[in-house]
C-alpha cells in the first residue's frame, strides 16, 4: 500500500469485526487466559481477511478493521470469521463476534482509513447482533445473487453520529443452519431493479421502474415514432409492471417479437412479457428494410 502519511481517496469495502462482550470472557476465565484467547481469535481473523483477498488496516482492541476491493470478498470473510470463531472446540467455548461492512469512498494514509464509509461500517458493527454481520442495501446491490439470498432485512437501528438513514440487512455468519433458513427473506427485485435496454434507429434508451410506459407508433406524439407504412398510429406500448416489461399490441397488422432463441410470435391485440433479449417489429415480420427495435432485459 502507499507510503504512510500520503492521503489518497479510494473506493473500497470497509469491514469491522469485533469480539462481542469480551469483558465477560475476562471475568469467566481470568485475565491471562482471556488475553491469550482473544489474541488467538485476532490472529484467526487476520488470516481469514488475507485469505479472502482483503487487507488488515489495524487492530481495534478486541477486533480489527479491514478493507476489500469488492463486496463479495467482504461477505465471504464475514462468513469465514463467524464460522471459525463460532465453532466451539473440545476445550474452549465459541467466541461471539459482530461484523459490519459498507462500500464507499475512504481516505487512506497507508496505515489507516478515514471518512464516512469507515464511520458507517463501524456503526454497523456496533449495532450487529452477536454472530451476525450487518450491511446496507447499497452494499448488498454489489453482491452476487447467491450471496444476496443469504441476507435478511432487519428493522432500522440508531447509528450514533450518522445522520443518513440506511436500509439494513443482516447475515447470520456463525451458523449455516440459520443461513439456509433465511435465503428467501430479501426481495432480490428490490436489490436488482429491472431495466429494459432498447436500441432503436441508432439511439439507446433505458426503461426502469421510474419509466412505467413507452408508447410506439406513427403518431408524432409517440415516445418512439415509427415510419413504416404497415405500422399503426398507436401501434403498441411497453409497460413496466412489478419489475417485468410487457409489450401490449393495439395495432391493425400486429406486433412481431423474436427472442434470442429464434422463437417468433405475432401479437394481435395481445400482450407478452419480455424476457432475455430479442427484436420487435411493427406490422411485418423481421427482415431486410423492416423497422425494428432491439431489446435486452437486465436484472
């Protein structure tokens, strides 16, 4: 990493991991034994972070701060830390941990990180229940679908010194039997809003949940104006409905849809949910000289 003292802005995922209620451990097994146990746990955490492709920035008493290039690496490190420390041995009880991670911009000095992202990740760690990691919906959007399915929504929790509101998500990271029980608890459509990418007459357009309707026809007032003589003035519309995109025909000669598998359908006063990618033509099948719209569903 860069020389200490040189300020540098960086995009990263900041992770805090902390041993929960370490004071109880000192009371239960004594100062010397507890200190040795915590030291072993910190070494395990550091090893997991490095194995997951992260970098340990510093130790924070009974925990650590680390940074990762991507959210999935931080997620996997959270799970690995939870499983390793949360598994009791024949001679030692399990150690409860709390983790928080958040993606954003941070300022690096080489041996420390500063900025809102750091503060938010630290607060996420503070409000996490034992055996869990807390992150934001913003960060969850950067995760793979498989990892998103292992998250569940949790009620809002006050974050000391943070004025922004966050939608919080939780990973149960010390017990895979609990993880499998919450796979379906996050609305993936909300994390991955549907987008329809459209190419027409050399121009690109994107429809998302904020653009509910696109009118197509020979009418000059249409959102997309057709010039073909087989097209109707109000030929069809594409509508967004609950994260899906539907083409609705209202023409005289029909709307033709060819998907990326080569399947061709003709709609006559009918509608079709678009999927994958393909082409739409208006009043005539696809062919040379026929006006066409190319579409691709994303998300």
